[in-house]
C-alpha cells in the first residue's frame, strides 16, 4: 500500500482550508527544511577532477592506467577506476537552466532501451531518401519540418541562437555523444607526481576566468569515442601488451571533419635504437618532445600508489527522478505532438526506481531517496559564451558527428546492409574471415572510415598503397582486401 496520505473531500470549506495551507509560508518553510535536511544527509561526494586535453599545438603524452574495457553495454569493468563509456551532454531543463545528462550505452533492442533513447529515436526519426545528385541514399530527419519546435528542443537540448553562436552550434542535445573516460598519468607536467593522483583524458581543456575573476579551467568530459576508440584499440592490438606498459603519444592532424587522432607507442618509438633506425619519424613530432616520454615498461612503485578517479562515483547515470524533475514538461509536449505516452512511462520508471532505492536503504525516507537521485544531476558553471576562446574546443567536426555510428556490434551478422555495401571484397571472404570483423565504421558521408577487428583476428597488415591498394588494415591471412577488393599474392 502507498505511504502517501489520502485527503478526503468532506466539504468545500475543507478544500479551501487545505489549499490555503498548501500555499502558506508554513508549508513552504516545512518543505524547505525537509529538502535541506535530505541534502545534508545524502549529498554526493564528487571529486574536483583534473583533466589533460588533446591539442593540435603539441602532442599529448600519457600513460593510461586501469583495465581496458570493450565498448559493450554488458562489458564487465573490474574496478570503478577502469575506463568507462558514457553518453554525456549539457542540455537545458524545463526551467531553462543547464544540467549535464548522463546516459548509458544504447542496448541491442530499441523497444526496451533507455527512455531517453526511445524519445530521441522518435523525435529524430530518419527516412532514407535517394540523393538525386549523388545517387546515394541519405538520412533525412523527417520531424524537422512537421514538428520544428519539438525537433529543435531535442536536437539542441533547449539551446537557441540567443545563447550565442558557439553554445548553439555545438549543442549536442538529448542525443548525447558517446564519450570515453580514462584515468591517465600526464607526462608533460608534474601535477600527477606532485598530487599523487591521475588525471582524466579530455578532448579539450581551456583556461578561463570565473565570474569572480579567478582563473579556472573548462574541460570537456572525456574524449569522443568515435574517432578515438578505433585507433586506441588498434594500438593495443599492434603491440599485444597492456597499455600500462608504454606511454602513448597522441597527435591531432587535419581540420574540421577531417580531424584525425593519431596514437603511437612512444616508449618503443623514441628509444635511441628506434631513433637511429628512423622509426620515430612516423610520430611526426619534434625530437625535443621525447624528453617527456618514459621508457620504463612498467609503472614505477610510486606511480602504482597514485589515486585514481572513481568513474562510477563521478559519472553516474542520470536517474529517472532527475529526468522527471528537469524534463517532465518537455516530455509532455512530446507526447502531445506525437501521441505517445513517454511521460506515463517515466512516472512508472520513477516509481520503480524509488521502490528499489527504499528496498536497498530501509532506514532512509522517501524524501532522502529523491534527494540522492537528484544529486546525479551535477549542474556546473556555464561556459562563457561571449568569448569562444574561453569555451571548450569545439572543432567543426563536433557539429556533424551526429551522423556517425551510434554503437558497434559484436558479430558480423549484426552488420547492416549499408556497411557491407562499402566493403568491395566482402563477398570473397570465407565465413571464418568474416567472423573477424567486429564492426565497419563509416564516415559522416557514408563512405568507409575503417574496419574494427576482433581480438582473435590474425596480425594485421595494410593493403599496399604503392601497388594500388587502399592502405586499410586487414588480417595477414586474407587473400583479398575486404575494403577495396584488391587480391594479394
């Protein structure tokens, strides 16, 4: 039976008295006191995180720590400090105030996926229409025309041109981009050594000034998984050892949509022997940068004692209670426009969440439970909008990556026809050879970016461009390039 109090409707005078109490200062004071007590008892303990950002001005040199984790909603993370995938976006709530939305990876079944993903799929629904100029099909978000206000609300997360050029252009909306969170030791300064703590890798870290005039840093939370996880996985495969055994040199080349993250094993590539043989040239960095690279194959005893950020504590999935608190009116508008019942589903999810919390915390009351859930929404200071230099680095590529693949599949049978179509040599592969393909990653224009290979795939070799090949990597046992169809001797 519900714990809520049921007030009988005895007479209109009773109603009047009750409504008067609801609006009284006494009631407001009581609510405020209860909220304050709950917040004091159950406030979240977030860390003040220090980030190291990627840069085009100089290479980022780090030693990753923790266990590598596959990009899979069901992947097991041994420790809360191990790398973590999460969709993260800064959006505005019903009250116009910004907050961070933290979502899990998409599941395999859209019908049972997280509520926000089902809302996003509905509002940003696509139809594939043939482009008369190119002859190729392209996805067109159909509700941009018939429900422009709702579409814009979800697409841009409540941001409008009135918020400034950069915040609006770079707003990622409810379709939060997939980010990769990794603990690492930054080699370019002594912060980790001095503080005996790791940093987190960030796509961009910018220095700025708070409203009080104090210096501060604005960092993007993690690095986009798209464009980074592929090269990272390939680097691990190439050297067949854990990433705690070598420093990684990261460079960024190209501009806009052509920006590329390049990852190298600096510990191997910058040794005197490698330099003498010219192997270091592939990194494309100035030799003066080599002084930052550690040539130790193992973490030192001191580095093993460094504290690492608890990624589960600092990056919690936004609770359904918090989603209702901040987006309920917006979701009701969506229901009205699309004749859906997302708000009703949200109510049920909040009830389930609350019941589960109370079962796990029998000594805590419901208000405390809701306060705890609300803490999962960590609202931070707004990034200055009148000076783009003070905001996180928003490359042009960030505004177009929404058409990138959302999730990878585990087996070849999950490849879409669109992905198989770009592999010119796919039809000549045996079933075993096809099983080595983990995923086919496409560019924004639908062309091939690269193939993701499974862990049990044989050693990879590139398709020789000098002989007219495409340069893509594939197992050395293959007799045909799956990407371009070139046959090997």
